[in-house]
């Protein structure tokens, strides 16, 4: 329905096909995992550690040595050097991968805590504030779930319900409250005020069509938002494109997921970290970002299988 309500349906037809393809791949992988031999899991954590480590080294090299690789490919392909923030996507991917990595390596509580604190420090040195936020939320939830897992599960359910259902009202409420009580900008960063203004404009547009939304990729065609390409907030984007009907269906899926998550602090931490990034950045239809939940879920299924293999 959101596809048909799109301003230009012929331009957005790949989106539902991408989503369908990822669901098919994920469920096929889910069926294949139990048939994998136990020996396949022996070094899986080490392989992922090597990949995350190499990715982190690449980002560090680009940040602190004036982007030699980026400069080289810019000269070959487009003769234009892109800014450092283009690496934020990779930083976000690496920051989310630390949680399945911790499970695959069989890390204990204090080891996971050290890994998370190191990742938090390293991302704070980059321009990727969303990665820092995601890791911080993940650490808070990890500690809370380690102490009170049942309480943390239901706290995540309640926080998700409140955040998603009130999302169209929150930007204006927060800005109004802050302006009335503070003189400074609520978000002291280069694009903080702009990001909050985008969210407020998206929220107003979402409330103008609250039931079914404006259709897929609506932000590109709404005057108050189109110059920014997308809402930079996944929850508000779902409200904008699908309305309350779509939000309700998506929210039901999140609550179902939270109730079925294994009683593991790391699984709760991964959910919180992903949601932290989801609500402050990226277009939900960017293929790499659309694929991230499926990739993370696949890795967590592998981690569960690896735990079972180690217990035998």
C-alpha cells in the first residue's frame, strides 16, 4: 500500500523487492545453520575478530594519515576526495559487530565490558556520534541485563513502545522544553540544530497523514524535508511513509522480537545499540543499512549455535 501511495511508484519498486530478498536469504540461512558441523564454529569468532580488527585499522589509518586510500581511489574513479564522514557507515557496522563478536569469542562479563569501553573510546575520536551513542546504550543495557535480565527485557519493551508511539510528538516537545529552560543549543555539534529541525519537520508531515502515511520515499518529495534527502531517523521515517498502520505492524514485530530474545545481556545490548543508531541517522532504504538487522540476526544465530557446540 505504501508503494502505491508513493509519489513516484516506478522509482521505489526495488525497496520491497530488496526487503523480500533479505527475508528469503535470512530464513534460508536460519534453516542451514543447524546442519552446519560443529567444527565449523571453532574459529568463527577469530575470523570475525580479524575482520573487525582490519576494518578498525583501515578507519584509523584513513583518519590519522590524511586518507591515503581514499585519495588514491578518488584519483582513479572520480577525481574528488570525499570528506571523512563517509567512513561513518563503516564505523557503525564495526560498532554493532562487537556484540556478536563477544558471543562468538565466549567473552565473560568483564571482558565484554572492556571491549565495549575500548570501542566507545575509539568511536568518540571519530565523527560518528551515532556509533558512540549506540555503544553507550549497549553498555548501559548490557550492565542492566547482567544484573536484572527480566527487568531489562520489559524495560526495553516499554522504552520501545513509548519511543515509537510518541515519536511524532517528541521533537517539538524536547525543543520547546529545552528552549524554555536553557540558553544554549540542545545538541552541541556541527549538524545538531539542523538534525533536530529536520525531525520536527518530518514529525509535522507525519501527523498530516497519520493513518497510512505519505508512501515510500516521501521525504524526497516534501518541501520541508526534500533538501535533506531523508529524515535521519528510522522511527520517524516509518511514521512518515507508513503511518500508524505501518508503525503498529513494525512495533508488534519489535515487541515479539524482544519477548523471544535469549536471556543473554549481549543480545539485549545489541538491540539497544542498533536502536540507538536507528533513531538518529540513515535512510531505512539504504541497502547496507537495510541489510544490517539481517546480518546481525544471522551472526547471533551463529553465536547461539557456537555456544551450543562449545557446551557439548
